[in-house]
């Protein structure tokens, strides 16, 4: 399908402090933001430090969590705003990666784990040992577009579809002026230049979700499973989204995948995806939320794990998205952390917690999903 683009896109702005935190996102960093004054009651405050409204605060308690680095920026903002309103509670989040976060939760080292992929069946079984009388469940909390960034001098707009992306990242399309790319970009002067496809060398939820998109939307061209370990042939590799983005930024002819905030911070142009909708879709918090809205809840009981529709043709729905879950016990949560766990997650899944997400390049949950998350959080015991 051929489309005419409307001109160069303007990347969404992001504050310098947010950029620094995103690019420096590495395992082992402990985010602990302590109360900075205020109460759960409404009162006048300086505009520079507004209080979070309508939080059902607890008077005291500690809540340790760890896991996904993809949600690190959101957790930092959430903790800061929550504790501004609820100074008696102390929340800490250690962004050590999805796998480590789940494992720490399953060892009872943390009260919740953050992960970019839902619990596996064997992990659910292990969770029964720590969730007395219950099991571990997945609560979606935020989304994010996985951008496809590229470095091609003179090409300000680029459209690709799932089959073409699959062939590029599996080293079957090797030149930028390949007929398949030209067909999707009529009128664009594509150079006779080798493609340098860059993927993650480390296991990551970003890789897992990107490959899940390729296998879901282009199964004939991408025969691999959506695992955390890269499966495609050839290409270059780099450790972490920050290094993939840096390689794309510095190497003419490169293309790679990473969270949108990395493209924004390095001013890397991003691919618009031809999904079969009337117009190709660019990555943004809004279009990612629309993509998540096409998902179905497939979890059982109180588990709200999602199945994304990677082949959606809905107008304005960006299909390459990552959803981060908070893993908790449906029953058997430690009494010492239960009250603050429910208070904090009710805030993060609420209007106040979700509405800050677009400003830091995350996608809010569709309200139909967020309301179910809040309902489940209210029943945790």
C-alpha cells in the first residue's frame, strides 16, 4: 500500500532531566524518593510543587519493588508525586530488569515486581509458595511505543510495513533502495546504501515485544518466537536501548528499535508503520494507547495480562508497543506492605497517575483497562 506523507514529523519534547534519566537507565539504580511535605488533604501549594489529588493515603508503611527498566522514569515520577501527598509512606523501586524483578518477587525479596512480559506458567506455580492461598497476577500499568529509528541523510520521512521490517531485521533486505522499500516510499530519493540493522545483544523485554510484533504481523517473513533473546540473522548488536540508539544516531544507514524516549532525546527520525490503515502511523503516546486499546484481556481470574493485536488496521493505532505489568499476589500479600501497595497502585492506575505519562513518552492505559486494574487492586488481600 502506498501513502503520501504530509511532511516532516516534529518529535515530542522531553525535559532535560527526563532525558538524562532515560538514557542512563541501567540495572542496579535504586530510586527512593522520600516525602517532601504535605498531606493527603487538599490545601494551597506553590505551583512548582503541586500536590497529587484524591489519593487514599496510608499513614505509614514501606513498599519495596524492582524490575523493568522500561518503566523506570514513570516509577520515579509516581513515587515523587505519591510521597508528596503521602509523606508517611516510603516507596522504593530498583530497576534491575524484568527477569530479575520477577525473580526477586518470587523470592519474597520485594513486594511487587515490574515486568515487560506477563508471568509464565511455571512462574505462576512458583508464586503459590509466597502468595499463601493465592497466586501471582499481572496488572498492566503503562504502555510505550517501541520506535524504529533510522539514520538516512536527506530522508525525513520513511514508511515501512511489518513484512519489510521483518526482512530488513532478518538480513534479507540489505540495501536502502530495495524495491520493497521504494514501493512504500514513492517519490523519496532512497540512497544506494547498505542497511545496518542494529538489535539488542542483551536479553530484553523490548526485544521480546518487537519480535512478537514481527511474528504476529508478518509470520511468513518472521518465523521466530517472541523471546527476550534476539533471533534474527545477521545485523549488528549493542547492549541496552541506549547503545542501540547511539549506534543508529552515529552510523549512516543504520536502523534499530528502542523506546521512543531514546529517539526523542537523540533527535532520531522514526519510521511510520503502514498497518493497512488509511494513513501510516507514527509512534507517540497517543497512538500507542490506541494500539493497546485493541488488546484483549486473556488472564484468568484477577490476572489482567493482555494479548495485543499486532495486525490491527485501526486508524491511528501504533502496533509496536510494550506493556509493563506490576506483579503482585492476589491473596497472601505481606501484611506489612499490603496497605501501601493498594494505595500506591490505586494512584498509579488512576487518573492522576496516568495523566502524567505522555509528558515522559509513555502511553496511558485505555480507561477500560485502567478501571479493571483499579478494581482488582481494591480486592488484593
